[in-house]
C-alpha cells in the first residue's frame, strides 16, 4: 500500500517533465502507474492486509492502512478508471494545451490520494487524504483559470466540501475520544452510543453528504461541469463523489442502528434522487444531464449503503460499480462529442448517430446500463435494490413503502433522462440533414474511443457475469447482518416477482415520460419548492461578507493602541473572573529563595519603571534589556544555565536590532505628539503583569500529581539520547512545535526583507568588489593597514580602528564557541538555537566594525538560501527518522566506527539542530542585510 502511494507521489512530481518531453502522449506512460497499482490490488484480492507506521502516537496520528474487501472494490474503481481516463486524456487534449503538465500531475496525485483515502484505517489519516482530494479537485475544476465560470465552480466546490470536511473532522475527534480509538477497524467493533456519539455521527455524515453532493449540498457538482471532461469522468463519476458513499458504507456495519443514521441518510438520499432526476429532464447541456443524473444516483446509492442490511449493501455495491462504469463512459462520450462538434447542446445536435455510429453504439451500451435495462449491470443492481428494499425489516411498513415508492419514481426519471440523453445526442430530431455542428465534425480516432468503449462493454459483460461479480462483492456485504434465512444473489432472472413488476412499471412510465417530454419542457418553475441552491449559496456568502465587515468595523478601527488595549483587557478580565468564580484553591506564594533574587527583582522593576518615563529611545531599550538580563540571571540562579544563555543571547541580539532601527528615528520621543491617557495605560500594564503573576501562582498551587519535570531527565536520556533536557525537548520531544517556530522565524525574516526591499530580496550583501570605484580609491588612501576589508570603505569619521582590531581577533573565537554550543547542546548548555545566536552576534560584530561590505565578505551567500537549507534539514529529519525506524522528528541513533575518531554515536536530532542553527544565522543575516546594509546604501545615495 505504501508502495502504491509512493509510486503515485513520484509520478505526480515527474508528470510535468514527462508531458514536457512527450507532449500529450506523456499520459500513456503516466497511466502505467495506476495500472500497475491495479495489478497489485487484483493480486491481493480476497486478503486483509494492514500496515502501520508509527508517526505521532501521542496525537493518534500513526500511518495505519487497512486493505479489506471494501477497500479493494473502491481501489479497482479508482485505479482502473483512473488508468482509462489518463489514456483518454492523451487524445482529448492537444499539445498546446496550457498547463497540461500540471494537470497531469494533479490527476495522478488525485488517484493516489483517493487510494490513500479508501485504504486508510486511521480516521485522522483518512481526513488528510479527504482534504487532499478536495484541494486537488479545486485545482482540477479550476484548470481553465482564465474563465470566470471555472473559478466560480472551483471555489464553490472547495467551500462546500471543505466546510463539510471540517464538520466531519469534529465528528471524527469526538468518535475517537468517546471510543478510545481512531482506527476504523476498531471503531466499527465498539461503535459507541449515546447523545455525544450521535452528534459525532451526524457531523461525520455532513462531511460524507457534502462530498457526495446530497441535498442540500448538491449544487456544487453541476457547477463543477466547468472542468475539463476527463475531470468530470473521473472525479464526478467514479472517484471523488464516491468518497462519501464509501465512508457511509465503511461505517454502516457499526452505526446503521444509531438513532440519527437511517433517518438522515434515507430522507436526504430519496429527496436527492427525485429532485436531481427531475432537473436532469430540464437540462439541455449533455454534461449537465449527466451531472444531475449523477447527483440523483448518488442519492440512490446513499440510501442503499446506509440502510445497514446485507442485501441492501450488496445492491449498493453493485450500483456503485455499475455507476462508475457507465457514468465515466458517458462523460467521456460527451467529451468526444464536444471535442469533435464544438458543442454539447442537444438543441444543436442532429444526425450524430449517422456520422459517428461507433460512438453511438458505445454510448447506447452505457446509457442502457444507466437506465437499468437488461442484461446490463445497472439492471442487476436496480433489481437487487428493489428486492432488498421490499424485504427489509429495519424500516416500519409505512417508511418501507414510502421508500420503495420514491425509489421507483427516481428510477422512472432515470430511465427518462437516459433515453433523453441518447435522443438529444444522437437523434435526428425530425431534421432531414445533420445540424451545422454535426456537419462540420471530424471523426474521433480509435484511441479516443478506446476508454469509453472498454467501460461500456464491461457494463454489459458484468451484467452477464453477475453471479461471478457477486463473489467479489459479498465479502463486504457479509459484514452486515442478514434479514432472512437466505441471502439475495445477483442474477439476471429471479422469476416473476414484485421487483420485476416494479421494473416493468419503471420501463413503461419512464418511456411515457420521455414521449411526453415536450409537455414536460413547458413546465416552468419560477419558484422551485426548495428554492434555488445557487442563489442560496450566493446569499450565504454575501451575508457572511457583510457580517465579517461589521465585525471588522467594530473591532478593527485602525488604532493600534485600541487593538492592544482590547486584547490585553480581555487577557485581564476573562482569566481573573474564571479564577474568582470557578477556583477554590489558594495561591501560596514564596516571594524568593535568597536575598540575591530579591535584589535582582528590584533592579528589574526599577529598570521597567525607568523605561516608561525615559524620553531617549536608546536608553529605554537598554533599560528594557536590563530587565531581560535580570531574567537570565534568575534562570542561572535556579539551575537553568541553558535558558540563561539563550536569554542573554536573545537580549543582546534584540538590542542590536533596535539600535539598527533607531538609526532612522529621532533620538528622543516628542512628547507633544505622544498619545494621551498615560494613567489608564499604566494601570492596564500593571493589571496585565498582576494577572500573569496570579495565573502562575494558581497554576503552581493547582498541581495535584507528580510534576512532569521529575520525569524529563530520564525521558531525555533514554528516549532522546541526551542529557540536556531543554535541548532534547526542542529537537525531539517537542520537535513538531520547534518546526513550527522556526517556520515562523523564516516567515518573519522574509517579512522584514519584504518591508525594506519591497520588490525583491537583493540577493546577498554587497562585497568589496561591488563598491563604487571612487569610494574604494578615496577610502584606501586613509589607511595603510587593513584589518577588515570592508573597513577601508567606511567614512573615516565613523570608523573605529580599535573595534576593527578587536573584531579581527575575537571573531574566530566567537565562531568556534558557536560551533561548540551547537555540538555540545545535546548534553550540555547550548544547542542549535544558542549556537546560531552566537554566530549571529559574531556577524553583528563584524557588520558594526566593517560595515555592509564587510558583511558581504564574511557571508557571501544569500540569506534566503541559508534559511531554505535550514528548513529543509529540519523537515527532512522527519523522513530520516522514519527510514531509521524511529517516529518522525524523534531521535534515531546510529553508530559507526571511523578510522581516526573511533566509535562514534550520533542521533538524527543533530541534523534537526543544524537546521535550527542555519535558520537563526539566516534570520540574523537577513535582518542585518535589510535593516543594516540596505539602509546604509540608502543613506549613501541620499548623501
């Protein structure tokens, strides 16, 4: 299973290159990926396989896969039809199709994502694949991005299915917490009950119903017909829209008897079947006829797989297979018609059957299966559906009779629009000669016809081989309880029974309805009984926009002090009120352990108070830094040298950055322009400080178990293979958090550079060779001894020889110290963050002594490349750990014996730490390059 997913991922990456090399014929080699994967599925049919890869067990995010009969059925549809669709694409598109390589990559990736969805055992992993299909569907539907209709359809599909997916995620989490497992194989066995589990089931069903376009979330599917026809034939016939059907079928053995299950599924499914079937009778675009027909039959299939009985499940799976084959074939037929005639409007097509008889034959085979005519698989599935619904005992008699009646009505509409599709596409329409569109058509080639022909013939062959097909479907249906002594069996003939009589009724009334279509077309519903779904969608978006504007206008007035006051006021009021109302524990506080702490605390308070009244900006920053240094001393006194070291380095670097910024600001604050209300702001500041202190005191006194810090040293040593608890936490135990934090650092560096450079990053800092010749010659005459190359280019008024000499001497020592901190950090104070900060300070010193040209000489590399390399190393450690048998982003140990160094024991966390080191260095370099070197260049230009 993992090999199938990996093959599709690799093929998706290589697809643009393949298409660039071979043009549209590149779809042929790409189709081999799902074809070979299909071979694996067939070879393993009838077996139950599980694969489990530990990923993040604390978050229940292990990579658990489950290949069983249901997954096998869905995999055959996903991979088999995916192969044919890719073959079809090779003739559907032209070589000059824009973004064809990206389209190919998205199609192959979608096939892999769908396989991952149906093979996932872990519900959280299933949700990831679920949303991957949503995103890929958005990209595929919006392939023609230059068209407003495509953009709207893609956005609509994305919003509807994503909203349903988010509701499903909440339901998944509730089910996982209530049942104690996130694995579907285990969840179905325990199937929790109760009101909370019922709410979770409804939320999961919302996701399934939105994905399968069930009323009232059906409107996105007809709109998605703006996509290229191969997308419609794959996503909207065989794959994506079946995801909701699959999820209901998967959960039905455990939850069919849950209170909200049958009422929700059967009611909405029947409503969908009838309404969409009626809309198909009124559409004139062949793709829309098929789209509404798809919605109608999705409702039908949802009823069957959701009923929760063995016979209904067999009928449901039969219809799933039949629908995938005939509907994908018909979509491809419509694509051929559109491709050869330039239109899909049935009012512009006449005598097409005479001009393309082979195409008409294949379309007739698929449409006959869609209409439920014998001996096609669609007939076998519909007979099984009628029989299972007639004999079910899980519904009360009135509900059972009503359900059968609505299904018969929906089947009548299905037959009517099936005949209407064939008549609209291939009929003569009382015209003596072909219509202009048909007259000018070009005949489709055999390769273009191959894919729909295969599926159409398979629809007939599967109907004739219904007993053999049953053997492939019953392993799933037998996971549901039987209702009679004997199970229903698939066959073309069961004798004269009620199901057959209903089928004959469908044939007669459906044919009559088609004959009366002119009368039907005269029925105009200006106000549909359930409203216009598209208009409701648009009105909902307008309402949400208006609401967001009102909320934004009320809370975001453009005043930074007001926004900060609102946030800080909320921070003060909400926790304190909750502490007073809902907490009965005291707050036993010990002010200090030694007088030294009290003295340092007084110094920090004095510095903070002095910073509020100081007018000089630099003095204020130094005072604020003094509070930070005091905090570092307190860390050291409490036995946390690692935190103290980091605090000192951060405060020093922050001070330098403030100084760089203050160069462009006046030295003192103009009190005449200062914002008033100082007393309220001071009171708010005191309240925030008191709140944080109070919360900390309550939190300490609320502890009722063994403190976790007592277990951390052993966990760090035995799990993370390090003695420095802080560093092991950052690079192993909390590596996911650290990965997020360094990503934020990278974004911050990019943001700073964007604000300063505005249009581009300007690459690396300038070097001496880039300096203007006049500047270099005039500066060289002022000094005979060169300590720093960039120093010769500094104006003598701003040059400090002492600082240059000192920098030249201590810079190597600081860099060696930086490397020491990096390597020693896993077992002693230091680490990648501390080492990176130390190296950053060395760069700062070099810049302050030698200027912007010296910075370029020291690190002649673009800061963006350093940042990217660091993030790549940090993220790549996740894969490295997996290959070495450890959970992602955790320490995997490998030991080697080297000729000179002897026995060496290393952990993969070292490379994660190296990524952190490079990102910190890149951040400092980016800040110096933007706030330092770039501003220096602007000053020189202005002078």
